C-alpha cells in the first residue's frame, strides 16, 4: 500500500512542479471537461451508481500539460459492488511541429479487480500524425515501469510485482459537427508479467453554452488477473458534461 501512496505523492509533486503554467493570465490557457453521471433503481432490485470524471489540458508555448481523474462507486441492495479511482498526469514538449517528447504517470485503484493498485511511470516519443480543423491524431511510445500489488499474495509469497514495460498509446478526435465530437483513445502497457490494454470510445454533444452530454464505452483488459476476477472490464456511461 505504501507504494500506491508514494505514487500518488509523486504524481501530486509533478502537478505542483508544473504549477508555473498557472502563473500568467492562467485560466485562458486551460481547457477541459467535468463529467457527472448518476443512476438509481428501486423496487425488486435496489441499485445506484455514481460516476465522476475530470480532465484538464494547458498549452504554453512548446509545453502541453494534461491531468485526468476518475471515480466510480456503485451499490446493489446496500452492498458496495464497484469502487474505482484513477489519476493520470502527462507533460509533453514539442521539439518540432509534428514531434514531441513526453512523461506520463498514472495510478489505478480498483477495489474489485483483485489488485490493491497498479501504478505506471513512462516517458518517450510522440508524433502528431494528423492535425486540421476537424481531426487530430497523436501516437506515443516509450519505456517505463509498472508496480502492481495484489490483494492476496501468490504461492511464492509475493504480493507485489515491479516490472519494466513498453507503453504504446494513440488518441484520435473528430469534430463530427459544430456540436458533436467523436474520440477514440487506446493504450497498451506490455511487460513480462502482465499486459494491460485500455480502449475508450466516446461521443460528446453540446446542448447549450458549456453544458453537454457524453456517451462513452470503456474496455480494460488485464492479461494476468488474480483468482476469481475476470480479464475484461467493460463500462457504458452516459454523463452530463461541463466544458471549460
């Protein structure tokens, strides 16, 4: 557990270290979304679910800074059935119009995954494959390290795995219309002990002002999972979005 806490401290320190981005006429350079979704069913089955997400991006000259946070809590008949928290932090530097370097850190805590946490730290090379008024498409690759802690120790007595990984990711965005945007994000973190793949497909529509709706479908696949847990997690969500 101490490694998860240390990872969160490291991510928070990275955020603080880049606080210089907020010094000059700050807010105009920030853009992002805040999402909230709530579901409740009462009757033969009592079920409720809350989803909250936030992401922010700031560009300042050749630097781009991204931060993402997610939380989900669900209960069925008064019993917690889902609880997940995710935080990621990314800093990129453009050294040409289409090429950049980046550093990336993330921490993922899912109470029902069989893991206490999974934390990743990577860095590498990125390329802007496409950029015009309607579409953007970026791809990244780089080495890193991942620390995973299991809720139950393995037969060898090891409850934690630290491994070198190769991380590949891509992000595509397409402005379908003046009020609708389609996005596809895909990442693969491959190591000797485990490979983690994640896909997020979403469609965001604007209603009025900065308010809109977002439909998203997320799949996360762990090649190696603890006993009594599944390899593939899937989530379909409809959320209210505030864009700033």
